[in-house]
C-alpha cells in the first residue's frame, strides 16, 4: 500500500512555511493522539501525521522529499551513479579499485563502532517545560552471553576462511575494454568476516548477537521543544569485534496545550475580559505554568492589548535564562442583555455625547482629508 503525500497528510500546501506546518501538526496530533482519541485507527493516523511532520519540519529531509518523494534517492536506480550499468562493475568502490589499485584493505576483524539507534518519545506540554526522568524500553541487538559474541558453539572457535585467507575479500579477474583487471569483492563464503563457523552457537545461531529489550533511564531536561533530540551515549547497538557501542538518539514530539502556545522560550495565551473590566479597569487572575498570578488591567484597555509577565515562560534548555509569558486580552461583547442593561447602555451613550454615527463620520472625514492632502 503506497503512502499518502506528506503535505496531504498535514493538510498544507507544498509552499507552506515551517510555522504553518508546525501549527497543522499541533492541531492534528491533538485530534488523533491515542491518549485523547480512542476511535479505531486513531493510532495509525497519529503515526502517519508524526512521520509527515518529521520530514517536512526538517529542511534537508523536506528538500529530499520534494525532489525524490517517498522513495528517496535510492528510488532512482538504487545505487552508484543512479543505478546505471557499467558492464559488471560493482559501483564506485569497484571502479576506484580498478583504476587506482584498490587502496588499503579494511581488516574485517578490526574493532568497529556499533550502529546508532533512534527512539521517538511523545511528551505533554508540561513535561517538555519542566522535564522529567523516565524509563524507556528499546529493542536492540546485544552480544550473545553464551558465545561472548563469537558466534561459535562454546568450546569451539571460528576458523580463518580458506577462500579469502581471512581477508574477507576475493580478487576476481575480469576482461574489460581497458584490459584484464582484478576486481575486489566481498567473500561470499564468509560474508566478509574472514571467518567460518563450523559449529554455531545454539543461542544466537552463529550471529554473535541476540535481540533483547533494554530498559534505559532517561533524564529529560526542562525546556525541551518539539522536534529536538537528545543523545544518550553508548546506548546504541553493541560494537563489532570489541569496538565501542553506538549512541541512542531520543527525538521528542510535544503535544499541544489547550490554553498555552509556545514560541521558543516564550508562552502566549489569550484572556477574555468583560466590557466593564476593559472600560473601568480591574485586577484579574491569569494562569501561568507556575500557578495563578494577578494582572492589573488599566481603565480603557482595548481588545487585543498585550501584557507581558517577565520570567513566566520556559527555562531555556541550554541554560540561557527564562522566557516570558505574553497575554492578549479579548473584550467579550455580551450577546444577551436584559431590557434594564440595554437601557443603561443607551443612557451611557447619551451621557457620553458621542453617537456611533458621529464616530463613523469623524473617521471617514479623516480618510477624505488624507486623500486630499
């Protein structure tokens, strides 16, 4: 089954900005997150949304996706030089070996670092702000305890491959338009390891590794943001031939909050106030990440006015201070008034000396004068 277009998944255009992509992801992830949406298929929908966001929110991945689609560059031939056929050559490495003597051989028994792993973790808004310590469980390959990674049955040892003499590579002669040459290939008898195991370990089947689920304690720093990642050193795949293990990269996805919006280390929210509060002034309670605080609303405050609470934002994940909280007030116009309330407003309009018609006339007069000047 083919994948849906990532732009279609998030419901954005191909020219969408990163901010538009982020807003679309927040809205959809809140709608389909398995902890919120219990409908059948919500889990798969959430995974699809997350996958699309991971690609489109990364400039490099997005550029590659725009050029190659889901297949990636390997979809255009699957290998060296776009998959073109060079008459039996095995790609760039073989061509290099052919014309330049092959360079130095890599010892198949030399220690090599293990592969890195990636784990995606979903956090609530508050968990990302304040951080937390948790235990995650990841599947990974670990060294077989029975054979200590040799792959051989206990009491036996692997033998040097007689076909490649332990090098892990075979020299194959070929006739080419440039003459008779020697092409170096991975030994198909030992698969490039340089060793043959006659009696395999029953636990790992000769691989030297077994699949296990490992529990890892992870300390998430306060202030982590959506899309950021954290490296856990040495918790990747085990090394080869005694080499060091790889690393684990934990990628974070932060769920949106129903009231707060985050931009960097600053927090934004909208607070409704009544017409009377806006006109006469008042002191209101405002929720913050650290509890409720008092905010003074001056008399005559207009809808859309912004206020700032210093230090009530997010602690910077790298320790560079704390952001602020920005509050935008919205004056709520009552929709249902009693006859007494209507009369009071009429009296207010009469005593103020300004009717709506006069205000509109004054505004249009200013516009006319601006065009005449």
